[in-house]
C-alpha cells in the first residue's frame, strides 16, 4: 500500500494545481439568506477599476488590433483571481494604450447565472463594468446570495443606480436568455471551464498570470506588424 502513496500524492497535487487556474463545474445558483449588505460594508470592500472608453460589454478602442474576449463566471473563484491580479495590468499596458479591445461574456458553468443577469440589468443604466467590479469584489462574501434581489438592490444603491428598476429587471429575468445565449456561444467555441479567453483567434485557458497573457498579446502584435510590412 505504501508504494502507491507517493504517486497518488503527486497526482492529487497536480490536480490541485490545475484546479487553481481553471474551474469546470455545472451547478445552479445556491440561494442563501443572510444579513442585507450595508453601504458601509460595500464602501470598504469594493474596488472599482475606473474603466474608460466603455461600449456595453466591451472596453477599449474599437479599432484596436487585438480583440480579447473573456468567457467567465462571477461565481468562479479563479475568474475572481484573474480579475483581482491580472486584469489590471492588461488594462494599463494594453487596453488603455489602444492595443486591446476587451469584451466580457458570460459562461455560467459554476452557478453565477443570476449575477450575470443582474450585470446585464446594470448595463441598461450604463453601469455594466462598475457592476462587474462589484460582483468580483464581493465574490467570496456574496456568491451564495446572488439569487437574493436585496443584494442587488444594495449594489445598485452603492453605484448610484435606479435600484427599483434594476431589481425589477432582475426579478423579471429580462436577460435570462441573453446569458444562456452567451453560454451556448462559449460552449460552441470549445470552452467548458472558466475563465477562458480568445486573443484574436488564439485560445487561452485559465487564470494565468499577466506574463502569460503578455506573451500571447506581444506575439500577436508582432505577427500583425509583420503582416503589415509584407503588404
């Protein structure tokens, strides 16, 4: 028995490492009740990335040479890790310099369907990216309560939105089909876990560090530059 322990331990460690970057699961939203958030709690826990050049679910120059699409799930812990650790340097080094046009699409394979629907409701009021940041800021605390409309009322009030309008949109599930369509699109592209990315036509899987995305983006920029010189 002892001779099997070491290989099994290595295999288990490998699975943990792989899982730390890419989440594959199929579950529905979990409804948990709890104390309603206060605005003070939100003030101390939410980080907004101050997006500019926003167009719906995309940010950056529409004429950027690279289109980067993220297929993600607000309930995925590794999507939250990407948002917290990697997205900001991509934003600073590429999106804000007009090199990358960045688009967020829903791939709710973990259970963040209702959070995605609420974010679409926020987009009605021109606040998708702010809501996106709130959801990821509150990921660990609130992901089990995103079916509770009062959580979304608190988020809307924090962002200065029409909270009654957002909650009504959420309760009536105006964007249930839109979220389902994004899921189908991501699956048709070959993605089954989150986060998943397309950098132009290149697939990138998992919450890799900034250096990995930097390499992919720089290689793509070099390829495009070479093509232009040949023309």
